[in-house]
């Protein structure tokens, strides 16, 4: 052990925290339940599949947490209290919470998030003060509500480094009951050392398997019949993907042919394509120019 941080990390492995919730329920875009299971049993490190870019983003998120908390406290004239110890659910001690802050004098918790401006523009974020936040964040806050028994959890998002947006997740007993049951089912896998099935469709599945099997043994094995069926499925999917790509390129080529030298080509139902010459000056590379070709949808219309 190298100090308090290592002791805290060790204690976190003994339970499910708020940031584990989405993965435990199979709702995380970044991690499967199978990977979380391996982490909880210390079979792989918790940051095994974290890229350098993602690690840097998480580090900046930690650094900016104090800034977000200060800005929120000043804007709404409240006092935020730090929590240095892991909280535990009164009935399920393996359900734990590492809160960013809580609001003094209220049964309300506080979570700070550093959010990229481009990410914020998608449809996962609703109107300010609503509950519409990315599902991973909503589950994290609901997990904290289950552990703490509080009435609500505030999520304060710093958007693009220069704007503060506030959301509020209210306590919902029915959802908390579902979450507790689902997390308990995952924790039984950990307790029994029985791994949950790996979601092979998840974008992290191949990366996880490469991490689990980094080398080769030199052994030759006979694969089951299932592998042959999967082999032909893979070939079929790859062929379909290649055909789709070829079709997309052919359609693009035909549109370019129809446009000829035109700068703008309008579609009958709205929207259109544009062509323009883009020039790049020669700095570290040779100067070049190319034709930028792209589609622009009519505002308010689908593609």
C-alpha cells in the first residue's frame, strides 16, 4: 500500500460504487459487466482498458471538481460539504458511495461533471434543472440516493470549461428498488466468483479479450461446432459491411457526377450538397488543395 489513496481503492473493490452502477447493470457504453466482475476480483486492474486520452480526461475532471463545486455554491448561496469516507447502504453493505459533496442543511447530494461542449449538444441532455442527463450519470446519482437515503441529487455540469448547467435527480423508490435488485444480482456473480456473460457486441469486448489473452501458448486446439457457425457469420457480416461501403461510395460518386462543377446541389425535399476548394499552406508539410464535399440537412428536416 502506498497511502490513503491505495487504501481507498482497495475498499472500493470490495463493493459497488456509483461509477460502477451502469456497468453492473449492462448499461455502460465504456465497460461490460464482465469486465467489472474481473476488476472486482482483482483479476485485471481497474484502469486496464483506459486509453491515455481517457485517463487525461478523467484526471482533468478530478482537478476541475473543486472549481465546479465553488461555482455552484456561489451561484446558489449554499455550503457544500466534502466526504472523505466511503458511505455504505444500511441494508446492503456492498453498495457503497464516494460522494463529491452534499449540500448542508438539505437531504441533497452533489455530483460535479466536466463535459465537453460538443458532447453536451447531443440529445442525452435535457433542459436545465430537469433529470435528463446521460444514463450513466443518472444511474450513478440514483445509486447514491439508494445508499444515502437522501431526497435528491444535484448534478452540476461544467460545459466546455466556461458554463455551468444544473440538473436534479429526484428520489424514486420504485427505480431504487429495481436498481438495488439488479446490483444484487451482479454482486452474487462476484460473491460466487461466477462471471456474468460477456456482451460480445460491446465495443470494449475485443479490447478486453486482447488484454486477457496477450500472448500465445503454441498449443493447437480443436474448436467446437459453434466456432464454425460463428466463422461464417463473421464472413457474412464482413461481406455485407463491404457491400454497404461500396454502395455508399457509389452513391457519393453518382452525386458528384450529377453536380459536375457546381458549388451547391439542392435536393428536391430540402438540404443539399456543397463543393468547395480547400487550400492548405505548406508549413511542416507540402502545400495542398482538395475539394471538400459534404451534405447539409435542411434545418428541422431529417437526412
